[in-house]
């Protein structure tokens, strides 16, 4: 498959899928960072 031969619709769909996956990964990382920071700063141990 040659990426240069994709139709506009196919390209839009591909970008949508990639952005969706990246967004989920970033949200997961941010949530994990918040949890890690919370544990480090929680005086209850």
C-alpha cells in the first residue's frame, strides 16, 4: 500500500485513529503521574 494513494476519506480516518490512540496513551500517562505524585506527597504513607 502506497500512503500517497490514500483518498481524503482514508487519510482522515487514519489520522482520527492515530490521534485517538495517542490521546488515550497521554491521558493514561498523566493519570499515572498524578497518582505517583499523590503517593509521594500523601503524609499518610
